[in-house]
C-alpha cells in the first residue's frame, strides 16, 4: 500500500505491519497512538521531580487526528468508520476520552468498544485506537450513475 502525503507526517509503525489494509470496500486501520513524527508522545508533560503527566484528552484528540489522516490517505473519512476499538490504560481517563471522542462522532456514529488494558507499546501512551471503515459506493451513487448512463446516449 502506498502512503499518501498525509500519512507521511505520521511516525512509522512500531512493527512489521501495514498502517491500513484494504479488503474490497473495507479499510482496516491498525492501532494508532498519539506518537508524533519525532517519536515523542503528544500530551505528555515531564514535571519537576521526575513525575510525568499523561493527558488522555490530548492523546485522544491526536489519535483521532491520526485516524483522519490515515483514512484520508486510504480514500475514506472519519464518517466512513463503522467500528472502532479503543484501548485505555486507566479507567479514570474514560470520561475525558469519551468527551473528546464525542466531538468527532455523534451518538449514531460507528460501533465502539472500549477496553482498559494494563499497558500499551510505550509507557507514555494512554490511548490507542483501531478502526474499520467502509469505502464502498455512497448511498445514491448507483442511482446517480444509472441516471448519467441513461442520459449519455
């Protein structure tokens, strides 16, 4: 799969897997985090005394931005998502993550599963998402094509 210009702003995958995989009209998006192109994690603040603050809201927003970029490069958009799986490292982050998520998806948006996990690939990651999107004909596209074909002659 070729990576579009938007996908090139993302950091490389952490392992041997594609960022997306297309199967017919379906696009499967591998897990995305708030990792930036320089390898740092968005939403992480190092505080005096070596304590670390990991902001689940900032990370959720970054992950959704990455998801939008990856989908765009694959020819889809956030509105095309039909299923999203979210991994959180702390149940206490659910409300802030849910609030940011709701800024991007309405109640009738994609099906969603949220799982609290012990850890993610990097200690500073607190949110990861994977998604499935439909990239088939849009509703009414076949009718419009049939009408154009009928008027072509």
